[in-house]
């Protein structure tokens, strides 16, 4: 039995009507030819010059605020490095809910369910830290706008 017969038997078992050549070559999206129009020329997307595209002349208020603040985790960390009191409040916002949660479960004698309800102090810590960071950003923006 030669290779083509083996491929044909395998294709029959798999229920495929593709030829052995098609099975041997993977048909990925990069191997397909470009779409052709009726003239036989490949259809291509028009190339757009980035300099010819009109750019907005003035940034919007949201773009200005984002540029000032920096946005994201990097800006939060920069703000905490610049303000040690904010850093202390953020550390307390993360630590205190977990300490209180542990103490409450110890007092009521339900320490075996500690991991079941751990999401409560985790969410509370995130909300508190976000509130402290938002308040700090508002204070910074108020100082820069004056």
C-alpha cells in the first residue's frame, strides 16, 4: 500500500474529501492567496499616509486631564512616592480590613471558613485604597487649578 492509498483511507475514516496534498500542507490564513478582482489583479487595501490624516488641533478636556494625571498604576505609584502620608493611608487601607476580618473570625470561632469569605476584606481594601487615591488626585488637581 503506497502513501496516497494510506492518506485516502485515513481521509475516508475522518470523513474528509480533501486530497492528500491539502492535508499535508496546513491551510492557515497567511497561506491563502489575496482576493482577486475580475481583472485578475490582487485587491489591496489603500495605503493611508499618516501625515495626510487630519489631527485634532486642540486636545479635549478628558485628554488634558489624562495627560496631567498620567493615568493608571504608574501614576498611582508616583503619587504615593511623592506623598508619604498617602502611602501610609494606602498601606493601612490594605492591612486593616484583613486584620479586622481575622480578629472577627477568631472571636466568633469561625476560623475554618477564613478562605471562604476572604473576598470581603479584599474588596473592602480595594475600595478604601481607591477612595484614598481619588481624594489625593482631587487635592492635586485643586492645587494645580488655583
